[in-house]
C-alpha cells in the first residue's frame, strides 16, 4: 500500500483530531458530536428530574446493555459512511449471522467460542465478497448492491428458519448477554472495546487514513497510489463483521436466533452515525461521535418509554431525528 495520499503528503492526516479523522483540529464533525454530547447530558438531567425510575441503576444497566447491539452495528456503518458508501443489508446480515451461530453450535457441534469466531468471519466474508467486491471492484452503486443483498440475506433467513426461532443456549452466551465485569455489563465492554479498536484503526493506521482519502476523493486517492478498490472491499468486510458481532450479541440476549430481528437496525444505525457528525458524502467523521449518537437515541427511547409515550410516537420522534441529521449533513460546508 502506498505511503502517499492526495497531494502526496500525509502531514495533514498525521494531525488527525480526537475523532480519528484527518484534517483540521476543529471542524464540523467535532462541533456536531460536541453538540450531541451537550444534548445527551441535558436529556439525562431532564429525564432524571421528571421520571422516577430513569436514574436507577437497574434502568441504566438495561439501557446500556440493550444499546450495545445497535452500538456495534453503528460502528461498522461508520466505516461505510467514511468511505463514501452505505449498507442497507446490515440488519439482514445481523439476523443471518444469528442463524449461522445457531447452525454451527447447535447442529454441527462447534465449541461456542469457535462458533462465534466463525460467525464473525462469515459476516466479514459476505460483507467483503457480496457487497465490497461489487461496489469496489465493479463500481456498482452501493444502494443497488446492498438493497439486493438485503433481500438476499432476508430470503435466506426466512428459508432456513421457516420463520421460526432457533435456540442458542450456552453458559458463555449467557455471560456475554447478562454478566458483569467490575460492575460493567459485558455487552457494554464489548461495545467499548470495538469502538476503541475502530478508533485506533481510523486514526493511527494507513488503512484508516486510506479510508478517509478514498471517501473524500476516490479519483485523487487512486492517482496518489491508494488502492481504493481494495480499501472499499475491506471496509464492507468490516461492516459485515460488526453486523455479525451484533447478531451474536442479539442471539445471546434473547437466547435464540430469530428471523424477526434487525428490521429497523439500518434506520437507527444511520441516525446514530449522522448524529455523530459522519457525513453521507464520505471523507469525514469518526466512531466517537457515532457512540454518542447511539447513546442519545437510546436515552430518548428509554426516557419516552418510561414516560408512557406510545411506541408510535417514539418511532415518529426517531424518524424526525434521522431527517434532521440528514438535513444537517446536507447543508454543512464541505471541508
């Protein structure tokens, strides 16, 4: 992989900010995730003051544990946004990965640890080969490709499941879903670790820097020696792997692989990524903002649920947040 980027100089990239993105030390994405952080704190204070159970330890454990699945899936989608793409199939990949785990563990008899690793590798493979190759190598529109794989993966799930859940019962999956380490739920620890790894990759590796360059200006990146096609394939593999990890976590949480899961994952994940300051247009953003976006959405949903607001209103509010984030992304100045 070339050591050069656009203009043949990595010095601007080496001055990456705390989000792990190249460029100026204080840009729109920074301001947006800071605004999300302020809003998050304000909502926590508001709900704590108005809802008796919101600030309880039990509620926060539930809130954080339940947000972990969306958190992991959103981290993967952040990579797709930064490279200038999108992946409509992550929810279907999540559901399919749950059945792969159940098949490997329950039917084939793999040890649960090996089954989990194989499931994540499966997610990476179908993300890279089914989406990444078509988008990166053959330049097919990411919308068309991932819309197709969304339907393909959903069809496979419905066929192999006969629309029925398949149990995944194991002490280790129970630990993954419900245990604590020093008082912190394991799903939250998994999410934080994945976020930290993603942050490191985006900020400190040539792969991360090439992802930003490929998303910012793919033609110039290619002229500078960056292998844009390979970078795109790897990115969609990462998206698939994160969806598979989320699928494993989901199966562990409900004790089964279910064909009903993941239907709204793409909407919530896209909202979280956009709220965190990562642009649809590629080349900017980062995973710290995405994590804050997930927490904001989770706090809103949890606070509204405790207040007794009907689920239809919760969906409308989430939809309004998605639209608002998309409009902000559209009108923001391109750095």
